C-alpha cells in the first residue's frame, strides 16, 4: 500500500498525559499537512511542512502542540498535557506540490477522558 | 482571512441529480477542490478547478466562477453509496495549505 499511513488509528488517554502520533506520507511527496476534525465539521488546518521545514502553523496550534518532520519523510505530532477539548480526529495529508490535490491518511482518533 | 460556506445537509433520491454549492472569500486563491468523506473515513479527492468553467469526471462535475467566489459539485445518477459528506476546500497561493469548508452531508434515499 503506497498511501498515507497514520499510527495509531485510535488513542484513548487520560487528561494531562502526552500523546504522539505518526504519519508516513506517500514517498515522493514533499508536502505534508496536519489537520484536526471534529464531528460534523470540516478539517481544520494545524500545520504544514515542505520537506523538513515547517512553513506554517495555525493559531489553533497552542504551545502544547508540536510537530516535526526531521528528515523530510515521516512526521510526528505531539500533544502535551492533553485536555478533553483535544478529542478529535487528527488527519495527515501529503501532496507532491504545485497545484496537486492532497491525499489523506485514515486519521488518528484521539479520545481524552 | 478565509470564509467558506456550504449547506449543512441535503437529501436526494437515488438516480437523481444533485448540486452542492460552495461560496468562498479568500486571499491568494490557487484552486478549489472537492473531497468526499464517508463517516469515519478519510476524505478522498473528487475534483478540482483552477480556472473558471466546468470540469467533468464521470458522474461528478465541478464548476468554478472565481469572480463570484462560487463553485458547485454536480452528482449525476445518484447511488446509495454517494451518501457522504462533501467538502469544499480552497488552496491558497501562499502557505500552500488547504482551507476546508464545513462540509455538506448528503443523504441519498431509495
């Protein structure tokens, strides 16, 4: 399977714990995006990488959130001191750049209890 | 800033045609994309427009008017499997990220 892969698919954590999600983009894609989606809403942009450079971060991304793409391949999204409001689907997408569409992974569903 | 509007819900009958509208206000427009998302699944790409006019892909067509900030997705010969949310997204020419609308939940009835 050469699609975008995310791990884990589901995560349940207690409030205050740290969590980390991983995204493996399509191999030749240099652009990688993280989005958050809650029920009944469209995806909200969190951050964007071109290769290893993090070029844009949403104001939604508080200082408890950090994302990395150390070698321009896979990316991680960490949430520290999770809160119940962080419960959502976290989607990763990649694209080859230019005017191309983004391809989404299956997402990681986070539940904070 | 960006603002994208879509109807929240629509209902149509199997075999019919449905048009889902999207209006947007954004700076630095670089394309309008349509995605389909079934419940609990990832969005999948359907169609995109960069220039004004109609793009046709099988049962799906998408139209764009940049001067009006308006697009629509046309679904023909509706099937039960078309019941899903349809997301309109604008790509900006700086930052390069996609800004999504709230989505339109389409229910196809027999």
